[in-house]
């Protein structure tokens, strides 16, 4: 039986989707711009990998291509949402004196994880209302 051609696009798309999602979560959304780019690249490459399998060029890594495509879409949605939330937080810090004071007090009076949760909650409230 002849060797199957490799499906590098599927593997690369899957890896990029994992990098995008991991970077987004590990940075608390601060790397959302980079995650958007990685997610878009992951979606494009995973789709190319799926197309290779559908055209019958190879049978390798169809599952990785599918997983990379799905994780890439989820990562893209979350990265765009994180970008919007952080943009709203920055706008609120610039324009709202009370929000800025609360933000500074949260970081002065507590550990950074608790403060980050409070900032995220404030951003979510800003988006919701």
C-alpha cells in the first residue's frame, strides 16, 4: 500500500487553535488580539486540511482538521468577546472617575486574582447594561 500524503495543514490548524485558546485563557484575555489572529489562521488551515481529505488527496488527520476548525471558531468568538470587554474596561478607566478609583482600590487592597475577577465582572456589567 503506498504511503498517504501528509496533511500538514490539518495539524498546523489544530496546533494554532490550541495555542489561541490556551493563550487567551492563560493571559486572562489580555492577548486577545494575538488569539484572534491565531484563531483565524487555525480556521483557514483546518479548513484546507479538511478539504484535502474530502478531495481524497489523503486520509490523514481528518479528526485533527475537524477539531482545529471547531476550536478555532470557539477561540475566535471568545477572543473577540475578550477584546470587546477589555476595550470597554479601558474606555471606562479613561472616562469614568469612579470606575478608575474602584479599579485602583481593587488592586491596592486585594490580591491580583481577586481584582482581576472584579474587573472582569465590571466589564461584563458594562457589556450587559
